[in-house]
């Protein structure tokens, strides 16, 4: 298993930051290698909400589902990736800081089969991509209106 943790500050309220990152249909707007996300479960977000996503990771197409295992607005959302060649869990935790919010992201993954040999490389790729994507997230959320970033994925 390998892990990547990050922390960024965003000049938006904790409620706005949480609402944006917890609604995973927004993720293709700020995560470059994520091409699509569809909510599978009906109704409002909650523990048990599931999403289907498609991304490129380390040059490979990854199609998987995630399921919310913890959902406490506006503070924390955790979700698991139970299947696929990469499985594990991730979380976004938001806390108030002077002038806005701090977003802590934690991703914990385990590769299956021969891909386990690539875990050190996969960790470096995930760390690099996380930094890049979070810069994009800050630009969107600190822009004039984060609702403008919600294009066809809503």
C-alpha cells in the first residue's frame, strides 16, 4: 500500500470548498486525468453514495466505482475504491483557517497483481498529479464564481 497526503489553503469558505470537492461530479474540472464521473446512487450525497469514474493513471485507463464511507458536511468525506487493479480509500477534510479553508487530501492505494511492483512509481505519479490538480482546484475556487466551473458534468 502507498499513501499521499496533501494540504492546501483556499480563499473560500469551508462550506463552499467542501460542497465543491464532495460533489465528485465536479472532479473532472480540476483533476486533469479524470475524464468522467457519474453518480450511481439517487438522492442527496450521504454515506453509501456511489460514483462511477474513468481516469488515466500512470498511462493506464482506470474505470472503477467509489463509495462514500463517511460523510460529515462541511468537514469530511471519505470514500473507498473496492475494486480494480488499484484499490484503497481516500478522503477530503476541510477546516476553517483565517481567510478561508484548508483542504487536506489523503489517498491510500494498493496495487493488485503484477502492478504491485510499480507501487513506488505509482506513488510518485500520484504525488505529482495531486499537486498539479490541487493548483487547478485553487484557481477554480478562488476565481470569480466556482459555479462557472461546473460544465456538462453536473
